[in-house]
């Protein structure tokens, strides 16, 4: 088999790239290790930057998002039991974010690829990449016990942190930067109305908490927990009581509780690998970088990678110009590191760090007090939260 672009990884970034290229007449084959049902069962983020919203609309996958998504013009930060509002629209000349779950984005993209007869191969096992430093790379995979080979012009590695793509870059070229945080997020999904119309970020002596939602009857809540904790340690009753403790009094009183329909613990890390390209291989999303979820940048950062990569591929197939492909890594990494800084700063400002008792705790509180008293500080936070320009 031969195609123009092989996309490794069938999450939202790989699917979005396939959809954009298809609309411009560029052939692709998408290889996903898991089944479609498994991919669609992943519970992920739900805050979309304006840039991603615009990309989904341009890729003809924004119709359901526009009907069911919730536009948010701000959010609250709670400290010492007091809520402080960050008005995103006022601080950023009318910009906002969209609340729409990553699972729903993935559903919409799968549906769009099906309608356009996109070549999506699920349960493609043992993917291997070859001849990446040449102008005729190839990809081998196994499906139903048979081996298959695809020759192509380019390979897009959208296969996540544990995928084969990043590992295909020689170790003497690859540079990796990482910070592992000493805690995780315990998250639950419940069929209950959200405690607030907008998100609430909570800084508390017991640890961080976040009140979020997916829709008017589906809430997503998180609390900071120890990395030694197990999901089994946290009954629903224990979770709700601890969440109430960390919320401001008015929110705790109005919180509607109910059985969890999903519960998990996620560790937090900041990770970047450089470069994001090697020969005819281009990394995007979690294959190249991971951010802590505090700043809601994971999916959005993957989308900006796809913006740069799809634009470069369209330019190449339009006029043969490889310039944007050659500077893809440099271009994408500039935005990656800015988003990394923002996610790191939000994490440091809002979480409880056991090693920071005393001076560190006072500095954290002072940082929040400055934020609440300074329009300039709030503007900086807001412009990063709604998304820096591509």
C-alpha cells in the first residue's frame, strides 16, 4: 500500500490531522493500536481554547459542539474560603473557552472520518517506522495476525507518550525535559448538576480541588491526592466529604452529590522532548509533550501542533515548498514551552507542596493575593487560559 501521510495514533490529534488533510485532497492512513470503542471510552479534558474551536469548525466537525458545548466567559479561584472571579472576556477583548469533552470531540472526529470514508485502521499492532531520514519512509504494522507495509511521504506521530514514534528518534538526537510532581489528581465523573455555572479552582490547606463539568447534568470533580493512594481507598462518600472541605462555604452547601460513574487517579508531570521532528517524522501532542492538567492545555496544545503540521503539509503538497516542514519543530516548540510555563505556574500556585511549609506556603498565598489585586496579573493569566495565538 502507498499513501501520502501515515498518521500513527487515533486520538483527537491524529483524527483531526487526517480530517484536515482529507478536506484538502491529501491522502492519509491512520493507524490506531486500540479498538474504536476503547478510544471513545477514554475520559479526558473538556476545556477548549478558541483556536481549537475554530479548527473544529473549519474541519466540518463543529456542529454538535456548537449545539451542546457551553461557552464560558470566566472562572473562579477560591482561596481562604473566598471566591475571586477571573473575567476572561473582559480581560481578553471578548475571548472565551468552550466546555465540551474530549471524548465528544473524538466521537465527532470518528463520525466525520467515517462519512468521508477515511482510511482509519484500528487494532493495528506492532507498528514500526523505517527509513525516516529518507524521502521514502515506510510503516509496518500487524492486523489480524498479518503483516502489512505502507510506503509514504511523511509520518505523523500522534501516538502519545508511550507510542512508537518518539522512540524512533535516535537517542543521540532526542533531548527530554521532565518535572514529576509529588501528587496526583483523584477525579470522578457523576451524573449530577455542576456546583457552579463556571469552573472553580480551589487552593486549600488540604490540597487543590477543581469543580468542572461536561454538561448541565454531568459533573467532573478533582482533588489533589497522594501518589500512594489507590482508587479503592476513596469511597464516593469519602471523596464528597473531602471535596466539600476544600470548597468555599457557599459551594459546599449547594454541592449535589451522587454515585460516581468513573473514578481514577492521574499523576502529574511536565514533559517536553526536542526536536519534534526527525527526517520525515513529525511528532504531535502527547508524543512530544505532556502538561499537568491545571491549565487545561493538553488537548489544546496538541491542536496547535496539528495546526502547524497540517499547514506545513498543505503548503508542501500545494507548491512543493518544504520550508514550513523544516521549521515545524522550532515553530511548535515556541508555543509548547509557553503553555508549559503557564501550566507549571498554575500548578505551583494552586497545589499543596509538602516541602513548601513555612516560607513556601506564604509565598504561594502572596502570589494569589497579588493576582487578585492586579488587573495586569489577571490579564496575563486570562490571555494564557483562553489560548495564545498560533
